[in-house]
């Protein structure tokens, strides 16, 4: 990784805080996030290391890295973090920044995963698993991928045929609208 650039230290963390409300500067490197992360074995830069790089203002390195692209938003890290940092929200912001900045995405399928996931949340306020799986397969040009798992998941009640919207979908839509406005102001 490049050395921290003087003046950039913590500015990057502040940028992230402005986007999602999570204060990465409170991370004190206990490594509980990484120890519990089921995808850590894939990440070249582990979750706690990525948090440190953010604190040091290493924006280029973080956005060109693979950490956020392996994250599957399982929330384990956030549950374990003694500082209560919602790391998934940090990951979301970093993915958006990387896409906008046209950084190389080391796990191309995760870009589709991210976009399809956000579309589902935008439409229903939560993840509609069935629609998500179908849309993702279409985006990956592999419509029958994991089709055999469907009946098993149905039988165990893990998949619902129809989507369930959250009660206050308007609030969710407002969040997306506000984010869009902020992005337009930053351009
Ligand atoms: S949410 Fe992402 S970073 Fe956190 S434990 Fe799960 S896969 Fe790892
Ligand atoms: S669990 Fe929280 S405080 Fe500990 S290293 Fe990870 S982000 Fe930092």
C-alpha cells in the first residue's frame, strides 16, 4: 500500500461518515470483525486492515482493493464490533465510490450482486430473495444457476414466492432520493 498522504489522513474517514453516518475513526484494531468474517479467507486486505487504511486516508488503495467486493453483507462483523460500527454500511459506500471512480473491480460478479441487491431494497425496502436470485442469475447470464436449491429452500420456508414490502417504503425511497441529490451536488 502507498504511504498515507499528509492532509488526507482522516479526511477519507470523514467522507465515509458523511455518506453513511459510520465513524471509522473509532476503530481501534481489535480485529474481531476479521476473526468472524466468513469471507476473510478470500480478502487480500482483511476488514480491520481496510478500516485502518481508511483512517490513514489511503483512499486509492482502499478503492482499488478487493475487501468490499468479497463482503456478502452477512453483518457478522457489525455484531462483533465493540465500537458498534456498521461495517456493512461502510462497505456499501466504498463499493459505490469504487464504481463511480471506475476502479477495477476484482470480483466482477459482485458488482452485479451489489446493483441487484440495491434494486431490491429500493423496490421493497428489504431484500426479496426470490427476485434477487432470479435477477442476479440474469445479470450474470446464467439463468439456471443454483436452480436446484430453490425447491429445498421453499420446503424449509427460506424462500417466499411473493415479495414483502416494508411498512414505510416511502422513507426508504426518500433515502435513495437524498443520496442521489447528495451525489449530484458532489459532481
Ligand atoms: S458483513 Fe462482510 S465484512 Fe462483515 S463479516 Fe460479513 S462478509 Fe465479512
Ligand atoms: S471489530 Fe470494530 S473496532 Fe475491532 S477492528 Fe473491526 S472495526 Fe475496528
